[in-house]
């Protein structure tokens, strides 16, 4: 598909399953391979087996949603509910209610600039509310100005930051979703 044929009307978002693991993994690798030197660390890769575990155990890990055009995955987002949430929640004071984490938004390079990150985050927020989640946490690596701006545009607020390792610092942002419905 040529880039100028991109149409949000053709975009379909759905929860991924184990049949999607190859696409998820391949998109991850394409995106990382296309990072510029200063972008290294924006996203830390998972092994294919990790994605398969996530897709097969969504209650303990979370859910991955894919964005498709003509049945071809072009992006995905991971709503994490893993035990790491306890660690992140401790970094932010006064959180009431349960939390989930945006643990990656990956868009194929040729589809950047079309607002897919915002589209996927909004979709994820809707799914999170349906699951009774009242807070979404997002991490953004210092220097990733586009993701930081997109999340702030969507109402996420910087809470704190931490040093992932000697080269990578990340902002922690929070959005309170308000009253959530329980599934």
C-alpha cells in the first residue's frame, strides 16, 4: 500500500491473539531497526515468546491491540496490567483506584505522522475504562518529543521521571480516566 492511500476510514483496531504474534514481533523489529542513534532506548524489545505469553495470559499481563488496514497490521499498543504496575504506582503519590500502563505504542515508519499513536491511545483508554481501570500511566524516554507532546495533548500529565539505566531517562505521565465501568 502506498503511503498516500492511507485512510483512517479503512483503519480497524482489534485485540490481538496468538495468530498476530509474528506481526507484532516483526513490526517491533522494523521500528527498532529504523530508529536513529538518538532514538535508541525509546522502546526496549521483547522476545517473540514474551508476546505469545502476553497474548495467551491477558488477565495477568494485559492486552495488545493492533491497528490494521486491509488486514495488514501497521501499528500496535500494549495495555499492561503486570506486577510492574505496583512499582510504577509507588513513584506517583496520591493515586486512587487501579492502574494500567501503556507499555509501548509501535507504528511502522511509513505510517508515522498520521495520528496513529493518539488514535491507539484513545482506543486503549476506552478499553481500560470498560475493564474498570481508572488510571493510565505512560512512560516516555527523554528526547522523544513527539510521544511526549501527543500524550500531553491527550491529557496526560508529567508526574516524575526515573533513570532506567545510565543512558535512558524516562518521564512518567498519568491520566485519570475518572469513573470506570467494571467488566
